[in-house]
C-alpha cells in the first residue's frame, strides 16, 4: 500500500486531456487517499489504460508506450501484457510516448513517508528514491508484544515513553555511559529486554537466542539507518562470581524488531555453555555514543 501525494492531484486527467484520450475518470478515489490494489484496478477500468493504474499505485516506470489507438502502458506492463493492449488488444510496446514521460518526470511528488510527518517534495523518480533512502521519517514499529504502533523514529520514542511503563525484568530506563545489571532466563530459548534512554527516549532492545554452542545476545536500536539519527555502541557482559565475559560492539539500527529464530551472523555476544550455570544469566550493559565501546 503506497501513499499518493497531493501534488499528483489532477495529474492523471491532465495527462489524458493532453493526449486527447476519450475516457473520463468516474471511479478514481480522491487524491491523498490510501490506494489499494482494488482501487488501482478501478482506476484502470475507468480510464482503460494500464499506465494510469501504475501512476495510482506509484509504480510508474519512465518508459511509456502507445498502441495504435493511443492507449498507454509502461514498459514493464508491456512485458506483462505480452505486448497486447489490455484495453483494445492491439499490439503495444514499440512506440514511445515521450510527452507522457516528460510530464511525469517534471511533476513534484511527496515522500512516501508523508503520513509519518515528512514534508519533503521532490521530482518523481531517482531523486525521490534517493531522498526516501535517507528520510528520517521512515516508519519504525514498537517492539512491545501486541503493540501495533508504527511511526517515525522520534514519534515512536514519544509513544513508548507514554504508552509503556517500566516493568521489572522487561522494560528498564537507561542513562548513557551508566551500567545496568539485568538477568536473562536460561530456560527461555528466546527472550527480549527493552531499555529506553532517559533523555531522548531512544528504544534499545536486547535479545537472546539459545543455540548449540551457548546463548547468543544481540543489541538493537529501533531507528532507521539514515544520517541524522543517533547511533550507539554497547559494552555487554556476562557476569559470574569469579569471571566476566565482556564484548564491545556497535548497536544496529533496525526499523522493526523480529524474533531471532536462528544464530545471528554478526554483532553478538556468545555466552558459551560452560558459563551457563543456574536459572538466571546475570548480565551487564552500558550504552554509549557510536564509538564509545567498540574497542572494549
């Protein structure tokens, strides 16, 4: 499901008028609406052109083609349609419609993260894609079980602070560069502990996974990996009465927490089996800025 920006308002009728196409839109939803595959199909039925459906779904590729009756289809759709116009069945795919391509390229459109607060508008195509790769409003999901909240990085931090209270053994407060002792349960194969940084509200997730060689522990930050978003490192330790296993590592930014179902590939602390005595696994964590603990 993609957001159709307000800047596209009137674009489809304008294109059709320029190309003197006969069909009149009758069932296209208001611009700014969330379009589904069914509403996109309705638009196609109303206009009679695969290209219009592509614009509505925000999937338009620059190269567009005409059949002998003037119906439009993008290059990708021509392949899917086996070079037969879906409206009149005449051959399509050999004649470019450069007027349509120029109009679409010139249009300003909103970022797909507009619903999460992004105000950026840019030219359709590569420039838009380049912006979205570094957009700080990319959606992030709340890691708390059964919470379906999705929002921008900063909105998620505010949501978490307001909606989820501290819970012993599950949700902790956290100050940068200050150590916190917590416990993982040895008889729980996969466990998640959540920390929230006290000042800015960043949400940090510690997760464990029990494998054949021991327990793997990872640390993640719920945030997009884009410029302008905080990055952290951590000092993570397994503490025993007469020994400590400690590792410094960079904290990965992730937009959505997913349960560990297999051994992680990198950025983890492996607690070997011989250090797993008793019911509880006593741990210590300290979170700092990006390079604070990477050489611990």
